[in-house]
C-alpha cells in the first residue's frame, strides 16, 4: 500500500491509498479499522484505490510522482470509503445526486449509500452540493440537513419529499454515541457547524457531541441579532436534548462569545467546562465597525480561505463606486470564476449565509463582556492571524496578540491558556485539529475537583 495526498482544489485535500492485489479478497473497511488503531486519525486515508501494480522509477523505486498524478485524475473505485462494492442507484434521481456528490468530493464515482464526508468531502464542498441541488431540483437544502443525510440515497428522499425541515432547530447531532455528559459546540461567525466535522472525528469516544447552528441559512428563517438572544435560544434548545444535568460548552472564534454568555446564564454547576477555541476577548474601548461594502469583502475573504487556503494577495474585488447589491453580485461571480462555487449554483444560499454573517457581526459589535467568575480554558493558536483577519480584529477592538487572547482581563486568575498548532483558521483542520481535540478531550475528562481553568497559567499544547 502507498499513500499520497490528493488535492480537491485550494485547501481541500484528502489522503488517498493505492492498493495492489485482488479487491475481491480484501476487506477495505477492516484495513481502515486496523490503520485507525495504529495511526493518528489525520494519517488514516480517506480514499482507497486499487491499481494493477505500483508504478516504478527507472531505478526500480516506487514512483510517488506517478501516484500523485493518478490521485489527481480521481478515483473510481467502490472503495473510495472502504468496505466493498456499493449498491446501485434505485432511480435516475439517486444516480444524478451520486454524481453531484462524487464531483464535489473529488471522486469519479460514489455509491448511493456512501457518505460524502467519508469520501473526502469538506465543508466548502457541502456548500457546493447544496447550491447545486437548489438550482437543479428547486430544493433549498439546509446544510444541517445535509449533515444528517450525506448520501445520495438519503438526499434523494429529501428531494422527493421536499422536506427540508421547516421547523428550525439549532441543535445538530454530530455524534450521538456514548453516555458521558454531552458537549455542545457553538458555531463561528458564519453560523454553520460543518467546521466541527474534523474536530469531532478526533475527539475521544464515549460522549455525545452536538453543534449549535445559527438560524437564517434556511428559507423562511431569520438570524438572531444579539448575543443575549443567541444564548437564550441555544440554552432552550440544549434543554430539549438534555432536560437536566451538566453540559460542556465550547466555541470557535465568535462561538466563544456565545458560549461565555450561555455559561454565565447556566452557572458553573451546569457547565463544568467552558472552552474557547482561539476566541479573542473584546476590549472595553471604542469599536469602529465596518460599512456594508467592507462586511461583504470580509465575508468573501472568509469564504475564499475555506476554499483556496490562506492568501495575502489581492482578492480581485473592486469596491470603489459599488453599492452593496452590485458588490455582492461581483462576489458571487468571483467565487464562480475561482471554482469555489458551481456555475449553476443558486446564489440565494450565498446571500442567506451572508445575512447570518452580518447578524453575528452586529451581535459582536453590540456585546459588552462582563467580568467572568468561573474557570475557562483558552486554546490559543500558536501562529499569527492572517493579515486581513488581524486588521479586522484590531478594528473591532479585540485583544488580538494578548498571551491569553485577552481573557485574563475579564476572568483574572481563572484562565488556563494552552497553545495549539496552527493559526486561527488552520487549527481547525487536519493535521492541527488532532491536537485541539486531544486537549479539549482531556479537559472534558478531567475530574470535577481538578477542573480545567483557574490556574492563570499558559502552557504549550502537546
């Protein structure tokens, strides 16, 4: 077996394994299980491809360059996610949806019962799928509904019924197994919890994990516009899942603000651990804020990073003399040209995602942090913010650059800060997210009389 990285475009990449031998005599899922027991999660291939023989260089060594070229050409094997031959599509709709999923997961064929995410699909790929479904079949598919039904067969059932969950629920089950106290992960400023897929995959087993998504991305629902309203709505939602007993809270970036407000309302006994995933504390000084055109560009830059990786280069947008509507149309055209979004995708989802982004930005601008009288853990990214994001944080008046992200100002003596690999963005992607999950998992498992936080110390993550 040989393993090489396979790019899906921009920052989207998966590991692809090449296998030789008789596919009929091999259990790929058993192989994957064995690899998981021996390797860190981020080193386990997501895709498996059978070939007749390993390519060799003239000197007789394995030709990894040739393997990378094969990976770039795509994989058509039924073993894209392991486990033998997939079932056949039941009708043309399942077949067409399987083709859409395969395209945006970066494989040439995907069986109707294979998970888009197990095949290497990413969060930006999920957005592409949702937009394509909206355009081709006229069904607005909320991203959480996609998380719950990530196969062609399940999606076909959703499209046929036109049932995309008209009653909004902030709670998105990310892992339901386990009887430990549940962990709730609050969405970042974009409102989606797809960003937590890799984190949950690396977390220790035995504990249910739920995401808390923002309203507004689905048709017919409006985003909440204050931190207090978000906290109240999410507390009500988690008590429907867990009517009583402790819950653990964590949030990445903007999600940390909401988690702080929720923990304040619930009390320390109800929230034994509060973890901020590189959230920058807001200062007490003035906040300049951004105009509408600046906000649209900020939204686009965040989307650009998720799709094509970090860049300090010009994003290609001319803002001078353009109103918000014209600028937004230019953003959509630009994302299509860059291959971030499909040419036949529906722009309505992109506009709704922007409205969620804008509402959460306004909630941040209006939020005034009060002193925190409880322990909290800050997982702080080791590397500096990308330039454009640092400028935005300084404009907002956050305490970017502080050794504890500024939280010692609000909770003196109660903050434990642990440095984790990567920067504010890359820490939530493989391979860095494995360290984040390990440290978060350790905090969740700590005994009550030795809770995370309260030391005021800073240490390096391991």
